[in-house]
C-alpha cells in the first residue's frame, strides 16, 4: 500500500491540497519507526520536491502541498522539525470572546444535539457569564461547552419526566368507568369514541411548551453543575499570611495564577523546593535566596539577628498544585517577594500579581506570554500586575477592555517590585543601599 501522504493525494485527486497534521507534538517513536524523522524530508522545501514513497519507488513532488500542523506545546517537537515550520501562536480567548462564542455558536449547537428548542431551555447571558467566571479556568471553550451540555441534559430529562395535564372543557362531564371496567374484565371489545374537549391543537402545544420550559438561574446552576469551583475571595484568603506571593505563569492551556509559599524552620541552612519543579525554576529559587541573603542588612531583615538565623534555619519553598509540572525563569521576582515577606513578616498585597526573570544583580528581564498572564490575572479578579519594563511593548496584544480595569506596573529592578508589592510601598528604601 502507498504511504499516507500518497494515499491522501490519490483520494483528493489533486497535487496541491492542504494537509493537516493534527497534534504533531504527540508523535512518538517505537519499533515501527519515528514519524518526526520522516516528516523532516516532507516539510523541508529543499527536499520534498523529490519525495520518495517506498511503495511507488519513484520521486514525487510535494512542494505544492500546503502542510498545516497543530500542537498544544512546542517543547516536545524535535528542534530540527520545528525549524522547518513557521510558528503561529494563537492567543487565549478573553471572557468577552467566550461569552460571544457561547451565545452565537455553543448554545445553538448544544440545543440541536439534545433535540431541544430555545423555548424548552433558556440560558440567559448573565448565567453564561457566571459559568465562565465561577466554573472554569481554561484558555478555550471546551469545558464551557460541557457545562452547557449538562444544562441541556437536565432540561431534556425534565421534559421527558414532566407530565402535562390539560384542563377539560366545562361542557365535558366525568364519565363513570364502571361499565368500562366490566367490559375489560370480560375481555370484551371496547369501542372508544372521540370526545370533543374544546381545546384545539394550538392550545395544547402552547400548554406543553409552557409547562416544559426551563429558565436557568443561579439556583439551577448550582443544582446541575454543583457549587462554584472558583471564587474571587480565594486570592485574598491564600495571601493572608506572610511568605505567600502571587505569580503569573504560562501553561499549555494559557496563562494561570501561581501562588508561591515560603516558610522556615530550624535546620542547617538548606533550601527545600517542592511542587514538581524543573531545573530552571530551581535555579531561580537559589538566585532569589542568594539575593535576599546578600541584601539582608539593606532590607532591614537583620535587625533581629536574621543573618545568624539563616545559617541555622532551613527554607522551604512550595509551589501548590504539585501534580502539575512547573519550569521556567519567570517566577524569579515572585520568589524574592515571597522570601522578603517571610523574613520581614509583612504580607504581600492580595490584589497584586507579578512575573519576571531576575538576575543575580537584581535586574528584571522580559518574559513571554504577557497577554495570557494578564488575562489570567483578570480572571482571578487581580487588579494590579507587575511586569518587566521591557515587556511594555507586549501590552498592545491585551484587549483595551481588560487593561481599563487593571493597573499595570512596570519594574526595571527588583526594588521596584518590592515597592509595589507591599502595602505602604517599600519601607526600607531610605536605609537601603541598593
């Protein structure tokens, strides 16, 4: 048999089709071969002019074919293969975009799939917005469609179980069933006559429709979908004690909020890290601790002999959501803020999140995924976001409707971050020699 490419060209009957390679990041090698290695020749414009299919055993020109590949992550794709592609990153949806997609596309599709009409199930726009805010934290709309489908199933069950009774006309008198029962007992044939009820088919249809209509409200949402999974008060509750700061990270599903917790206990001056962390983020934690220890006097953290305590205490930094792998340098400023909060026993502002890589000298370097991170902060109800100064140009990608309700703070050095992260500003600036 010919290979999949030649078989596809044979099926469409043209030599210049568009071929979609779906989820190319999930290809794996086994005893049957390595698809990524085979794609090197296919996607290279310098080689695919003479592509050799082992079945045909003759060169075939693939240069006219347009290949479109999709992937959730670029990291698993082999670098030589990625080098032959033009990477186009699709941003996550904003809450307003999700709302429009749901009202225009998802709800009609869900109703059609469950054979429901808009009269039988009504989902107001306010309820869809509530589902987006309290029941999901995703970049796309897949889970949103699942929630809407759950509401549609509840409506379908209600329609199937509901028994609609129509009132008899006042001209119709109740008929005794004794004669009918007697004839049924004798297994006699019963002849039924049509009895006029004074209700036309239009009235019956309206009665059934009215009785079966379901309008989604907050009480019904909680009954069908369960209690809300996310709450705007979560951020304030988790930053209620010193040593906790709020970072912004980028994941394969878009931006997200990452809490960082730090504590210390009696030990031998060791640093413990937990949360399924990669090598880069572990190095960022070591840089953050080194910078704080080197600036302990300037930060007025040594007033109670903290320098000596650091030598006899262990530091434990934890990244919650331990089942999710984490890596990257953008948590540097968040780690420093968490450690300074721990040592000074001052709480970080609950309305402030941050991201940025930090050097050993305290400079803040730019990071990626700014739009997704700002959108994640907006989803969590965070009003202030600290970004590297060199990421100012990336804010043009953020919708103006999102930026209107947020305060974006730019930082060039770690001191600028500390100035904005604590209530009342940076309390050590006058004594610091940074």
